[in-house]
């Protein structure tokens, strides 16, 4: 019954969107909400802006509209909005250009276009995105086109609204035959954009040029009505149902535009410059729509090398859509694609998607000329981590080294195909990072299009991803073991803190057994600080920073423990793990553990399952694997 209640609410919502009135009624709406008369590019820009914009502080922006579907392309999307949609919304000349998204396969071009189309459908249901059209117009005509040219300057003075465009042939005839030229009586209705209903959103996909007709773009003559209306040039004898017709007021996607036959592209010449197109036996027809196309780099290079395409080239704005170069964002891509499947019963171990992402991102990066910078450091820096010798402020300089970085490399589809093969094995209940790396490696043997040199390069990246995972695995077990020895961690931390306080205040400590005064234990403090790379020259400032943090917590009457300072926490964990290394090695690698070892194993395993996202299978495999690493 709940479902039918929701269904009824959905139908009621649809009814609330309906509106019909005369042109006079529409003018009242325009007076109250001038935004309803906005042009297509302005509507799309407002849709993106209204979804929310996050200012990153260093001048960058994140347009939240794209957050749920596209990952790691914030800079590209900001450029797209700021350099195309924003000026186009202000009626600058770029709105008359075709927007061509160019990038490698599976880089997100189609997803981006699909998001714009779906978003526009939803936005037209909101008040700020409301669209009104002349009733029964096949091109969903803007009602303000009814105002004669001679009166438009006066209208703009009174209403502050600029009118662009002319009535389509169908509306021109309808005004004369049905309304006797009385524009105030013309019926207007609210429309909701819908690709399924062919309202405001069109899609053109090239097919066999011998069988595909230009009518798919511009409409066609309805021969069954010629006897009734007597002429092929009578608008009533013409179907204004081409993709350019129905996409008026909204957006038209030109799929794989550069694969298209030339005769279809010629129609875009006048549309991309003058804002109108030619249909047989009619004058130029005005269309207010954004044309967005997508292609890959090789096809684009072939297109621009052909001199015959120069006229169209000048009417295209090319926006590069590269692959994502952030490991953490790549994980989100795979996670999204897997969640769309029906594999809920298979557990994916922590870091399984991360190792796949490390492999793919490394394959997309270009070597830097900067001394001391390798691909692994570059990958970590791109993902927001500072690395030895470099900080986040060095990022822009690195990104500017290679203009085509991200335009090649392993595509997400390959990884998802390999993950799928690992996921659907009948015996699989859980896949771990080693399973993923094995599947990626096996896939290279079956890949027909890569050279021997490229295969060697990719195999090397799999080895690098394996080394990165080895460190992650050891850290994961380290944390779990330290927590199972939490009292030991606290004792070690308190001991360090006592010594730091004495060192910074220039006082001595009391020996807990003999009560004699002793100097702070420099050896203990350095053994902890060295775990996080604190040098001899930097030890004083590090200790003073700890003491300041301790005082700050004391003033706020908060408890300061080893988890209150991220670097100190890491240092204590590493020091304790180093002290426990032999215990860990014996505990994780022994085939016949005694009662004490078994208890420790169960505690660590429970920690991995309860807090780190492991299942009993991958937790057990992780402990065995780390045991083998420590025994090497």
C-alpha cells in the first residue's frame, strides 16, 4: 500500500507542474519571474550553479551537480563551466559554438552529457527552471516570439527582457489560421523536458550514411497530408520532428559527431553561427539549443587534418576530458560501477579497489623532469598527500609539465572487466587486493592491442601496486595489533610525554623505583620520533608542538592521549609495532598457535572485522600474508 501511496503522490506532483493560459497570462508570469524567459545556455548554467558551488579557497571551485557521477575531474569541470557555460549564459558568442568533448575512451564524456540531459529534465520541474511554450507547437516555441520585431525594443525597455528568435513556420501559420493574428489569445502551456517524450532534449547517433536521412535532424514532409493541404511547403504538411526541432529550448547530443557523414555536419554550420538551420521548402528556422558532441583524440586529429572541415572547426569549442589522476577518486568510480551490479553477496576486501586504482593512475601519469620526483611520489601528491621534498604548492607546476597528461593510460572499463572476472568465480565469497592484481595481470595476456613494451610497462605498475599494498597491509595489521595492546600504547605514550615535559621545561625526572633524579630519556624520545622522520635538528620544535597541544587540551579540560595528535599517534604505533614485530611474526605465521597466540590472533581479527571493514575470510588472509612478509 505504501508503494501505491507514493505512486499517487507522484501523479499529484505531475499535475502541479501543469499550467495553461493565454499569452496575456504568460506575460503576468514573465513580469513576476523574468527568469522563465531565459535562453537555453542560461538555463543550463543556472541548473549547474543552483546545485551548489564549493569554493576551495585557493581559487578553485567544485560544482556539486557533478559530484555523484563524475570523480576526479573537478578542475576540468570548473573550466567547462567557467569558460563555456558561464559566458554562453551571458549571451556571448561562445553559445553559438558546438561544444565538443574530446578525450580517451571511458573517460566520462558520455556520463557528463547524460548528467546534463537528466539534470535538465529535473530542473524543468523546478520553479527556477520552469519552461513555457506555445501550445501545440512541435518545437516548443518561446511565447515571446509572438511579439512583432517592431515592438521588441519597447518590450525590452518595459520588461528588461531581451527577445531573440522568430516563430517557427508551424506557429506562424497557426497564429494566422487559428487566432486571426491576435497574439494575446494564443494558448501557452508549461512543458517539462523529457528525452523519452522528445521534448527539449534530442540525441542524434550516426548510422549507415546510405540509409540515414537528413530528416532525422531537420524533420520531413508528411506525404499523407499533401492531398489535404495542397502543397509540400505548407507547414501543416511537414513533420517538425527532427532532433534539431525537438531539442529547441534545451540540449541536443551529437553522439560520435566526427564519425558522421559530412552532409549531416553541414546543417550545423548555420546553426552554430547564426542560431538557425535549413529545412526543405522553408526559410531558415531559429533554434535555441545547446549542441554538445563527443569524440576521441584520434578521430579529432583526423578531422582537423582535413582542410574541407575548416569552416566547422572554427565553430567548435573543444574541451579535453582526461582520465582521473587521483587514486581516491578512481576508487569511487569502481565502487559506483560495482554497486550498480547484483553482486551484493560478494565481499570486497579493504584496499582491493585501491590497488586497482594505483595501477590505473600510474599508467596515466607522465614522468616529471623535476629531480627527486618519481611516478609514485607524483601519484601521492596528486591525491593530496605531501611527499618527501614536495608539498601541495608544487602541484600546479607539476600539472603544467604535460598538457596531455591523463589523455592516455588504462581505462576504467578494462579494470571493471577484470574485477568482474574475479567477482563471478563460483567459489568466490570475498576478493582481496592480491586477487585483483592477479586478475589485472592475467588480463594483460589476453589484451590483443598492447605492444610488448607497453605490456612490460604495465606489468611493472602491477609490481609497484603490489609493493604499495605490502606497506598498506603491514600498517593495517600494525594498527590492529597495537589496539589489541592498547594499554602498552598508553604506557609508552605517557612515558614519552613525561620525558618531553621534562626536556622542554629543563627539569629532571624521578626514577619510579629508586626515587633518584634522572635526565629525560633521550634514547626513548628519539626512538619514537624517528618513526615519523623527525630529524635531530627538528626534535626540539616537534616536542614543543606536543607540549603546546597538551596545554591547549588542559585549558579546555579535555584529555590528551596518543590519538589526539596524528603524527604522534603514528609514531607510537610504529614504535610499539617494531617492539612487537617478533610477536606479530610468530603469531601470524605459526601453523599451530598456542592458546595465547590464538587469543591474540582472534583479538586482532575481531578488530579488523569490527572496525576496518574486513570479513573473516580476508582478515585471516591478511594476517597470513603479513606473516609471510615479515618472515622474508
